[in-house]
C-alpha cells in the first residue's frame, strides 16, 4: 500500500500514472510551456481529466546542464504554482524538492508527496513527511544528470544497496514503509547501458509493501536514434514503461498522460 493523506493505493494490481507539471522555463522537455499560474492550472486539470492519478509539480529543473535554483528562488516559484493549484485540482499533488524549507511549505499548501531527487535520504524531510501524514519518494542519484558513476558490481546492485539503506533509515526515522516510494533514478548518474540494465533487472529493486517508481519519460535512454528531440519520444517511452510495469513498477512518471494510461491498462493485464 502506498499511503498519503487520505489516500491508500494498493500495490501490485494497478500501475498508477504520475503526470509531470514543470513550473520552470528550462526543463529538458516542456520547459516554459506551463510557466505561469494560469497555464500550470490548465495543464494540471487537463492531466487530471486524462487520467493522471498524481500530479507531480517541479519548480527546479534537474536536466543535464541546468543551473539548480537556491531554496529561496524555488520557494518563490512554489508559492505561485501551489497557490494556483490548491483546492482546484482533485488529484493528489506531489512536489519535487530536496530543500526541507520548500518541502515544509509544499506540505502546508496542498502537497501530499515530496519527490526528492537529491540522491540522499533526508531525515529532516522524512520527519516533515511523517508529521503531515504524507509520502516520501527517494531517488538514487549519485552525481546528477551530467555524469555517469562507476558501478563495479553493476548499476542494479548499487541501486539495491542504496534502497536497502533507505529502508533502514526509514525504519530509524519511524516513517512507515507504506509512506515511502523508491525511484532508481533513470538518467541520474547513469549511462544508457546502466539505465537499460536497471530496467531489465527492476525486480531486484522491488521490496514488498514499498512503492517503486519508474521515471523514464522522454529521457535519453528512450531516444530511438541520435538527434531525436524529447517530444518525439512518447512511443518509445511507452515501450519502456510497459517493461517497467511488467517488472514491478507501481508508478510511472510521464509527460504524456494519455499514452501512459493506455500503456498501463494493457501492461496491467499481462503483469506477471
């Protein structure tokens, strides 16, 4: 069960779709398209209507080559976008941040999930999540999107070690496993080959009672040929998401919600 607020999402029977809402001018795929309170609200409502189970709001781009905002600047963006979405969007809101002050603001202003791509289990954020009966997504990310780390024993083994550490820390901080979600971090500190190995061996990263998220949407590993632009990768993203679902992913994080909903509907019927 993946639990947050008044929601309890059963695991293993249905793949949940997390729609991406980038409130940024510079995200790798759709940066700038929804960078106003009005367009952000319109996009959130559109994805909700299309079948998104969760709306994931990001105010700080982590694309390759991006300049990471400080906490104060990210908070200013969150004030704008959450002010527009609060009480107007029915789907539960997730917020991408690795700053405790931004996480605190988000949880006090409508967010029920904190999606942390820092690559660390942040005990302060975990405490805030627990206090607010929310959920915490932790991502494996050893060195950001601009570099590939070395994995002597293979990327899946290293990610599994990190996940086991997160489970230990979650137990230590008293955050129930039903409030935790683990993300292998496709594209973060990994070569394309690393990403494909993780996707192939995703079942090694699945722990009973803990949600597993696959964030594959339009990333470099889904490029069918050199030079393709992110917006042209929705079909290949769907193929990768089908494999992820068959291999145990509970949540797929996507830009194209209709494609993901259809992919999940079929993949769930043949899930082993």
